[in-house]
C-alpha cells in the first residue's frame, strides 16, 4: 500500500495529559521524537506545538489506522484526541520540483 500525506490536529484529553507528555519528552532530541513515531506503515515528518490546546503533526502514512497504531505504540494515543485529514496536495518550499501540483479533488 502506498503512503499518503496527512495533517493531524491533536488536542489534549485534559491538562494532566499535556503535563505527562511534556515530562515524557524532556531531554528527547528531535531525532529521538521522530524515531518513536516511525514504523513501516506511518511516520511523523513535522510537528508543531505551542502553549495552546491544539497542536499539529504532518504524517506520511498508509492510512489513518496506521497513524493511530503508531500513537498507541508510543503511549500517546490515550492522552489526546486526534483528527487525521488526508492531504492529496503537498508542496513545500523545502522541496521545489517545478512540476504541476496535484489536483486535490482528483
């Protein structure tokens, strides 16, 4: 099965969940973070988190289920709610190809 790009919107189940994840990721490098959330079926490519209730991740995965499997394996799934959205059009300033963009409705 081929992988697709997803943007996941995450929110904490409660304030304690946020504190637990912050504590568990203290001392973790970016490389370690991405390794924890990687499998053959899914991997996190980017992560944005601030002080707000919502945070976001860019996943490259075979399916939404594969994303949830990785979150479960890492012990994060029970601490947050996750809404994955497939994004057929993915372009990045960090990877200019000068090719026609995908039709997101196609």
